């Protein structure tokens, strides 16, 4: 049996949410795969593979991807992990009118999101309050991404109450794709 999860099963056992005997029966060999945003060097290889796969499925001849489009894909954070990358490439292949995928074939939000500043403590232009707010948003977004939008699990990861997390999400106006996939 091969199984996969994004959840912390050991924490779930501790909280009585997962059976310990089942965990030990399934957990013979455990392989941890970091998220795509933690292994950006894999993106060009995956993109090349996915272009070939979806070009064949859609009976199109696409040789490659432009360097500008690849730059945007490299900067993107992929809250949906590899599935999101595959969806992006499938869309680009379908929309591509030539033999080269360009920026215009990518979803508009990829360019916008990849241009956003990621938290940088050395950049003090925005001031203290805005920096703290930005950092908190990133932490919460990451926890929500790791738990597929499950606020209870995200709160446990952050070691805060779910009520406090929901309050911060509202105050910080956090909207993420993981929340749309699964509301708790």
C-alpha cells in the first residue's frame, strides 16, 4: 500500500484524530517530499516534462517555454504545489498559438504574484508595522497552504487557537486558494 498525506499524523495521533495502530501499520517506509516552493531547481525539469505530456495529449507541437515565462514560473510560490504547476502548464499548452509558450500563455495572476515582494527583513522602506503585517500574512498563508486550507490544523501548526487564527485572517484580509478548496 502506498499512501500520501500533507497532514501531521503524529500530531493527529496525539490529538486522538488518527489511530496509532493504523499509523504504525502504514508507516513502514516514510518519504518526505518538500513542497515545490522549497525545491525550485526542479521547476525547469518538471515544466519540460509537463509541456511534452500535455502537448502530446492535445496533439500540439510545442518545443519549449520562453525565458520570461520560465522566470515567472520560478518566482511563483505554488500554494497548490505540483498539481498547480501542472494545471498552469496544461492551460499554457492549450492556449499556446505557436511552438513556444510565452508569458501571455500563463495565467495573469502568475505574473502579478511573482512580482510581489517576498518578506525581506533588510528592506525597511515600508516601516515596522507594514513589515510585521507582511510577515504575519506569509506565516499564516504558509500554514494554510500546508494544511490545504484547514484552519484547525493550521492553528495547531502555529500554536494558536483557531479563533485567534480566524481573527487574524479577517484582520489581515488573507485570501488564499487553499481556503477555497477546503473550508473547515
